[in-house]
């Protein structure tokens, strides 16, 4: 039988009958790899065909709140309260960021609660995984089973025999299916293995956690179809050589995608950070120019972050605007407001902005803090260390009202801040007038600068 070969882009999965230098799908260069296609043959893999009969929606008994709580509050918060039975979770992140550590800790916590966990280690031997577990874990893990296996058919046989509650696969890039001739990690293998695992989870009622690596562009390695197949996509973010990690959900069928979890990488594994505000502000210099504190909101969780601004004279007349943890386009807009409406001279200046702690801020309430950080950095004026700033800035330099003001103010009050600059319209709330912290309302950016 003649074997057909096709060329497949290893970034997005686009197929072509011939080799192409540039992928028409993702516009990346030199990503096409030749792979052979051959007919599927029968194997010992269990049938994954769903044999359920159609039924009325009112007669369906849902899982409801019957979730597997891991005992890791940060992870449970991001998942929406725990792991839903028969769900598929994709955990992505850079190599060495702590994905395997988080998965192993979550598996041992679940086994300690009486759940049967099956950990498939494709990248480490069983003894190597045991060495890591002894170093990281303190609780009993008598119901956690582990195996070193990358053959998907053998993995299915183990799952059928053990009947676990949760399966952890580390990682999807090393697993292969015999009927596909391409090597493990290729687009064909990753797509087919993920599809079979997802169908298996739905038909057997087993929750599956798949670990996936990301490319240098920060996207999940393999086709984007992975994100469409699974129920929840979690990204583990943070600098590799920094001790803090942020876990966020970019897709979640069973909860919000606005929640984040904060962890600290230690010698004993990942430690939950119960109070991120205190951690992010621990090394802040008091009365420093260009440093502004803003209470942001991630889902239902408020915490304080420090926004640092630096303005310097541009070299050779070419100006730069760089932002770390903040949208660069939004930074350009706010800089234009300062120059046009406030009268600050920024046309020949380099502007640099940094959000301390590796946090990515998308909350519009941080606009006023960013403008004040740039302005105080340019004027070399010191910011009072006991002031927090809130407000969205419009193109006319007006400060617009924001949501959940009371939640943000309470978080600032817990950490000892004495004064809060916020939109004047938010002062109308009766609850804010009763707060111990001094609240100063402003209508424009210029008023905020005059107060400071």
C-alpha cells in the first residue's frame, strides 16, 4: 500500500502537498515538516465511541458542585472551585517554570483526600519522580499511582485497569500513537493523542490534566486545536529566574477566566502566596519618583501592585516607549494625553514602564497610576508612600469612575495606606464615605497632579 506524505506546519497545523518556506496560516518561516499518513488499523485500545441514547435535558443529572478540591486554594480558585469530573485541563508554561511540580503537588493532595490519582511521567523515570516527590511533599500519597510510559495504547490499558479519578499526563508532547508514523511531539501526534484522551475522559468520566510546553512566542507547542479540544486552559507565567509564579486561566468552561493564583517557588516546591499585595510591595522604596501604587482587580481578588515609570532623554532623536506588564498601545495613548492636555514635554523623551512582580495589568483602573508614574518621573517629584491611586483616564484627561471601588480601598487599608486618589463620581457611594482611609476625588489628571 502506497503511503501518502504531506507537509504540516509545526506551529499551527496547516497542511500542504509540498514544502513551503513560509506558512500561509501563521506566517512563520521554516515550520513545514514532512509527515506520512497511513490508514488506521485496529489496536487493543478500548472503544471510545459514546453509546448513550438521546435524552431530555431536564432528565440529565449534572455534576453541579461535585468537584475534586485539591486543597491548594490558589489552584482551586483559578479552576473555579476544583476539578470537575470528566473534564480535560491543559496546563501550559515555559520549560522549568514549575508545571510538573504543581501537577505532582496537586496529585498528592488529592490522593491524601482519598481520590485515586494516576500520574503518567513520560519525561522522568519513576525513581526520578519519587526523588522529586520526597523533596517536595510531606503528606501521605498512598493512593497516587505512577508509571513511566509514552505509548498511548498502553496508557489506556493502565487507566482501564486502575479506574482512577484523575489522570495527570506529563507531558502531551512525548506521548505517541502507534498508528501515526510521525515522531512524538509532531502536530499529528499531539493532535491525535489529545483528541483520543479527551474522548476517553468524556466516555469514562475520568478527569485528565495534560501538561504542555510553549514555544518561544509564548504559545502552546503544537496546533491551536489543543485549546479548542480541552475544557480548561491554564497558563503558568513568570520569569524563570524569579521566585514568583502567576497561574491564570485563558479558557474555562466551568468557571471564570478572570481569577489568578500566585505562587512562590521554594526549595520545598511551590508555596501559595496568600497575600500577594504584601509580597509585591515588600521591596518598594519609600518616597521614590515614578513609583505609584494601584489596587487592581483580578476576578474577585484585589491586590496592590507597584507601577514604576522612568523618563529619560532620547538618544539621537529616536524616542522609545517600552512597557513591561502593561499594554504598550495604552501607554502611548496616556503619554499623548499628558503631552497634549497637561502640557508636559515628552516628544524627545524615552518612556519606560514596569509593573513589579511580573504581573500583567489589563485593569483600566490603572490608567491614572500610569499617568502619575510618568509625570512624577519626568518632573522628578517624590510620591507619598502612603497614597494609592485609582481611575480610568479618557482622551480629554478626564478621570472616569471604576467598578468595585470599596473592595480595592479595603485592600489598601489593610496594608496601612492612609489616602486614596480616585474618580470623583465614585465618592457618591455611601460606603466609601464611612471608610477610615482618606478618599480624595478628582475629575481630571491635572487635579490629581496638583494634589500630589
